C-alpha cells in the first residue's frame, strides 16, 4: 500500500486515538452499520482533503466499510496528527499527510490523492476541487461529484458555479442546519477556546476579546467568550449581523476602535486582511492574535513581520513580534486555524464531529447514487439527510420528540387554519 507519513511506527498509538473517538461517535457508527450492509460505494474511489486526525479517521473507516478505496491528505499543513496518519496507513488507506508540510509538500500530497483517480471528492476548503479544475482537468469527467465541509470552501465553490467554472455537482455540507448550528457554532467555539487557553495558559475571564465576524462561527465564539467571563467586542461589516450582535448584548464597533480595546483577537470571517497594519499599530502591548477561519489570510502576517524589529517563539505555537516602540504582539499557530493547527489543539469535540461526518457519509452515498443525474452546481444537503442525522443524534443522547396529533397535522395543512 502506498503512503507517506512521518513515522509508521506511531500507528499503535494512532489506533488507540481513533478507537477512542469512534466510541464517542454513535451516529456515524449507526450509519456505518447501514452502509456496510448496502456497500453503496463498492468499486468506487474516494479522495479526501480533510484535517487528518482521529475523528476524520472514523469517517474514513466508514467510507471503507461502505466499499470504497480511500486516499486522504490534510487540508491544512499543521492539522495532521501523525499517529493517526500512521494508523490509517496500517489499515490500508492511502495516506499522504504529516504535520508541518511545506507549501510544496501540501500541494504534492493533494496531487497524490488525485492520482488514484477518485470518483468522489470530500473536501475542506475546496483546494482539492480547485486543483481538479485547474491543473488536473483530465479527472473532470471521472469525478461524479464532491462534498464540501467548510464555509470558506462553499463560498469558493458558489463563486465557481456563478462563473460557470464548476464542472461537477457539490454538496454544501457546511450549509446544512445540522452542521451550521452545531459544528460551526458550538464546535468551533469550544475547540477555539480550548486551544487558546491550552497554548497560552491565559485567563479568559475579565479579558477584552475582539471577535471579527459574526457568522455562525463568530456567534459561537462570542457567546462562549461571554460565558467564560470575557468582555466581548464584535467587528462586523454586515448591518443585519451587526444588529444581531448588538441585540445579543455585545459591543459592536469598527476594527479601528476595536484594535485599541482587545487583549485577544479572534478572526472568523473567511476573508483576507481583516486585521491589518494600521490595526496592529494601535494594539496594546501583549495583545494575542489568532484565527478561527480556514485559511491563514485573515491576519496580515506579512505586515506583522514588517512591523517587527525582533521575532522569537516564546512558547510552542506562540510567536512574539516586538515592535519598534517596545510593544509586543503574539501570533498563535502561525495564524492558521487555531483549534487544529496548534500542537496541543484537538479540533472540535467528538460528539460534534459525529454529526458533521454523518452528514458527509450520507452526502457521499447520495452522490454515488445520483451524481450522474445532477447538474454541475452547489447543492444543499437533502432535508431528509439532515433530519435523519438530527434524529439519530437525539436518540443517541436519550432525547425524545413530541409527535403532532392527526388533528394538528391536518390543521397545519389547511389554508382555512384559524377559522
């Protein structure tokens, strides 16, 4: 079996990590039982670019149980757990991933995944899909469809579709209510603060936290910061989201003013240079900058390097930038996704990814069945898939639903309701 990992001898430790995650992902376990009987992916190849860590490995095992041959690489140069990559390689998966990949190695590994000539792509950030459309166009007729995990990737793919550039159907797993409401909001919030506190050992209570962006991720992070006792400021460009943040009880202002207030800055926009040189010049001594968006473009890192007269790593995943006037700014995890890129960062909780990866598994099954019938555009996850995942999750935690009566259903279906 072909693989490229840091150290295959790490496999026993990685297997324990995967098994631990698997025991806490009952929804995906139930879906795996179904798919292992039906084998809807028999004879198919799945190419994935996902954070190569324990929870992702449970999804990979699910694809394999459904009959697929799988090749995987990471969607971030710093998010691979080398133990997990080694364990997957031992289980017969083609793995091309290790923590600390250079940019050249990162794209080489994406190409290694595409070398298996996959029928379905599973992406996080859309780099794999983009590569097929730009440099691996010989695969366009081979790929039946794809699924996309994150906001940044879905935005890229919608732009491709609007330009007429998208050549196969893509399921926007990120936009599913069961993903947005739980993964983006609760999962990112919890894992981001676990990472920030684990990396820096700093107290959140009483700190001025600036959250840049108030989408689902930003909402969750602002709410969690408030719950931890922080004083929270939100920066937002959209008037509706800004109004919502204000009514949720947060101070809302522009970045120019917020830059003078913050002790910790967390970017969540998916856009580039939302923290720029003029903002850094106004920041307090000791301000901490980190990113919870997919790509490391939200903080203008070249500008930060240009401002610094001295740089050093003061802690693992904490780089200090000393400015000419003596102030020091601290960047976490190279400005990459803080909840996964830090060496101590473990990503979203297992129970959250249980739902997200259940959606991925069922979306890939849907593509395998219907990909040939679909136009090349971005699709919402079918409502029945979303409901199935939500119902399985409720069942797994012992929550019961109220059932509407026949009379209630008839009332809701009648246009004469209320008379």
